[in-house]
C-alpha cells in the first residue's frame, strides 16, 4: 500500500523491484530494478536472450513473473483489467497483417475498443499511411505493415506506449519519420518504453537508457553519461613524424594537444580527438557482463551465453528459450 | 551547452504535461466509460463475417466442398433405393447437412483460431481493452451466419437433385431446430478446444481436417451408416456427428426409414443427451485449454 502511494507521488509510470523469471531451469530475468518516469522515453538495450523481451512482456501483462514487484501505471499487470489495458498501447510485430480488412477498417475496429480513441484517420496520418488507408492490410509492404502496427498501438491515446524494436526493416528515411513521430508523442506527454538494437536510435530518442545483459541491468543513465561515457578517456591520434599513427588515451586531451602543438610548432598532422561512442560503451558493458557472469559461474547457462554472444545461430536458440512460457 | 539546456527544458515541459494529463485522465476515467461488451461483440461479429466473405479461399472451401461431395456421392449412388422407399440420395443429403454444420463450426473455428493464435493476432487482440467475451461473441455470429447458409445450400441441392422433401409437420421442424442448435454448439466448443492442437498456422488445416474426414466416413456422412462396420459405429457414437446425422435423417426421411437405423428407432432422447454432454465437456475443455498466445 505504501509502495502504491509512493508511485503516485513521484509520478513513475513503471516501477519494478527485484523482478525474476525462469523458464524451466533457465533464469531469463535475474533480479531487475527499473523506474520509468512519466513523460520520458526510456530505451531498454541488450543482446537477444538477455531477458529484454521477457521483462517487457511481464510489464505488458502477457507473461507472469516468478518474483518481485511490478507496478505499471499504478497497477500490477498480472491482475490489471480492461481499464488498465485502455491506458497502455502495445506495438506488436506480427508475422501476418491479420484478417482481410483495409488499413482504415482495421484502425477503426481497434479504436472501438477504447474509451477515448484518436480519430482513426488521425492515427493513420500520424504514421504516414494516409495514402494507403483504403488498401487491404495484406497488400502492404513490410515497412507499411510496421507503421500499421504503430497506428494500432497509439489509436487508443495510451499514457504508456510499449515499442518493441519498432524500426526493424525500415529504410533510413522511414526511420527518421518514425523518430519524428516518437518525439511528437513524447511532446504530447506519452511515456514510451522502447527496445531496440539500434544504438543511434536509442541515442536520438531516449531520455534514459538501461542496458540489460544476462538477465540483469548492467548500466542505466542518460545517453550522454551512460556507463561513464562522459568521464571516459578521450583518444587523441595524430600522424607521427615517422609516418606511423600515434594514439594516446587521456583524460586531459587539451593538455596533450597543447603539448603536441608546441612540439610541432604548426598544424598537428591528422589530428583527431574522439570520445567512445554509445556503441563502444554498450559493447564494453555487454562484454564485461558476460565475462563477469562466467567468472562467477552463478548461472548454469552463463558460460554458453558468453560463448554464444557472437554466434548468430546459438543466439537464436537462446531467444527461443526466452519465448517459452 | 545551450542546446542541452533547451533540451532539458523541453523534457521538463513534456513531463509536466504528462503529469497534467495523468491528473486529467484520472478525472476523466469515470466519465469515459469502456465500450460495452455487447456493442464490441457485435463489432467483432461484423468484422468476422466481413473478413470471412472477403477470403475467397475460405468461402470456396467452406461452401464449395460439402455441396460438391453431395453431388458426387449422390450422382454415383443416389438413385439406388436404400429400402423402405428411401433413396440413397436422401440419406446422403441428411448426413451431409450434419457434416456441413460440423464443417462450418468445428472445422472452420479450429483452423481459424489456430491460425489467429499462431500468427499473433490473438495476442494483439488480448493486448487491447477488448473484453474476451466480445471475441467469442464475434465467433458465434460468424458461425451462425455460415452454418445457416451452408445448411440452406445443402437443402437446396438435395431438393433439386435428390428428392429431398422439406418436412411439413411442426414436430419435425422442432427436431431440426434443436439438433441444429445443439449440434452447432457442441461442434463449436469442440472446435475452439481443438484449435490448441496444431503447433503452427501451416499445420492447422491438415491437423484438423484429417480427423474430421475420418469422422465423417464413420458417422454416416460420406457412407450410409448401415454400411459402416460395427466397430467403427461404436467409435463414431462417442462423437457428436453420428448423432447429428441421425437427427437430421429423422427430420428429412420418411418415418418408416427409422427401421434402417442400427437401433431401429431415431433415439431422439439419446441424441439430445449426447449433444448436451458434449456441450458441457466442450465448455470445460475450452476453459482449460484456451490460450491467447502461441506456445512456440
């Protein structure tokens, strides 16, 4: 009861404490804490099989947890009813588009489920499908089907929107348009939980990012400072007189460059100063989590997960495990 | 630096708006009521019927196959007299009406729901505030429309080609009504339960159609029941179709044809009992097995 009022007070849309979930003997989620503030875009990153989908499906009420407290918009998804469903939006990617309806008929049909829906035409317009409103959903291209998925997720004016890898298969232009839509939704005050494989997408959209690996959150923060990114050493490189490339990692790049400038007395040839990209940080975090995992040996599939992380086939196997009820 | 500050301010504004909207929606929640179950059931039914008739393959399969089989069987064997002034064509028509009811209820529902589950459509619906009752109401509407149409079609074919006479006594129409309703209900529930058997959308049609075809052979639909070996009759009598076919024969054949039945009578009481038992068993099976998500 006290937790409940706390949630209302600090305006959290999602509050998760010590969430755990296993499939048979395999621990998919091993103690996750999350807090998503109302109105923010929160990105959940992690390799396949890390527990991302399981976590999101528990928040969506599609899966039951083994342990922990979960609060989504003030309610426990495992027990929430229609009124709660009316306040969330879920963007699912389906293998097929569904029954033989036109885009407009489909969006109109879903709008009828909600108490205060957007006008169906508006939802279609927001995802840029107006030209296809009269087309059968089975005739849409892959990217258009994804946009329809999004239209169906937002037609009910959700307070909280779940987006699971929404731009997979989009061309670069469609992705940019989609990003604009997400920014517009955030501008309206919609809270968004985004999972994605694209780090540039997370960086462009997210107010905060959490990285999940081997069933745990290994880092959390805003895109600029995640995993100590802001404090990380800068890399200064230049063309050394012998023709080789010289590189120094330093926390005081200005000092290094001043020294170099004095040494060269003119332009420093081929000078670059780089900070680690979000992708560098992410890959380091995942690698550290995985090696730490196998050292501790506290998971029976920790070793295989570690070994499999660069192997496409086994990674698929891993994510299949995650799908098992 | 200024850009960061502007961004932070914009985010702060968005959060304020979100809080404001949350307060507003808390107030609105009591006013903006969830749409009613009956209205959504009707909406689901409309979509089910509309999309069924747009799916040419489904229409050809459901409304094409039973009449074609009736014409084939009737043309090959139809004009032989079975006995007691009954033609084999009449026997086939009565049996095929029962088979038609099971095809539009059991077969179509089992394949349709299995496909909807395996393609994620059921998961998508269950992620919305649609009440679960509305989904099943939609299926009821769809099954009713198709089953009535199928039955009328088969009756017309029987009357045109195989001397099927529509009954004149009200008692026979009453029998027709309860055999139709109980049979369709039992087969629908069985179909919803059977939809959990196929493990993929691609396997749904063969997995459901194979046992259904066997059942039609041993229940007196494709072959007159008197010709079916005894041990097959015993198996058939555990399932609803044999009893539905028997009920339909009692409606459309002359009274003396009851002598052709294995029991020597129409056994109306037993037909009703078996169908009601299947409805009860079907409800329990559905409640225990129905899932909104694929297992794979």
